[in-house]
C-alpha cells in the first residue's frame, strides 16, 4: 500500500475502518454497524471485483487490526 495510506491508518486523528461484509471478518475482528463517535472515520474501501477485494482483505496485514464496518448485502443495489 502507499505510504500515505499507512500514515493515515496510523494517525491518531482518525478512526480507520475497512468497509466490507461482516461475513468475511474473522471471529476476533470487531464488526461495526455505524462509525463510533469521536474521531472522524477513515473509511477504507477495497476497489476491485469481490474476488479481488476478498483477496486484498485477507492478504493486507495493515488491515488486520482495523474494525470492519459491514455493508448490508441484503438490499439490491440499482
């Protein structure tokens, strides 16, 4: 990942979280339904097909410690 992204994720000024379906988060991963109050959220969205995004999610160590804010896949998008 770009150093600028790693710096933002490590910044105490933001609350970073990965936007991803909760079904792919491990049991130990914190899953949120809304951003917590306090710091401004830093949403990390993985750009690619679902197959590519799942691979990035699993193989990106800098995302491991971040909570997941789950997207609702039960609603059909237009």
